[in-house]
C-alpha cells in the first residue's frame, strides 16, 4: 500500500476520533488500528512514524504508543 493511502486512512480514523473526549479518541484510534489493520499495514505505519510521521495527524502520533508494533518482516 502506498504511504499516501496509509496516511489518508490513519488520518480519517483520527478525524473521527477527534470528536470524542481526548483519551477516548487516542485509545479508540489505537484500538481500531490494532483490531482491523493487518501487521503489514501497521509495519508501514510505524515506518512512517519512526521517520517523523510526516502528514499524520497529531492524534495518530499520540496513539502510536498504544498500537501493537508487529515484528519485522
């Protein structure tokens, strides 16, 4: 999947979760990614985060600590 598509998907979830109380939004975003994104997608997301998270909404960056990091491929 392209980095652009991954950023768009993560940011769409973040926009929705931003309507909730902050802590609920952070845990909701992390929970959604943990439950519905396959390890390959999460690996790509962490690659983006590890390189500064360019284009990702702040809520995605904050939720990163609650997202399960998959083992290296």
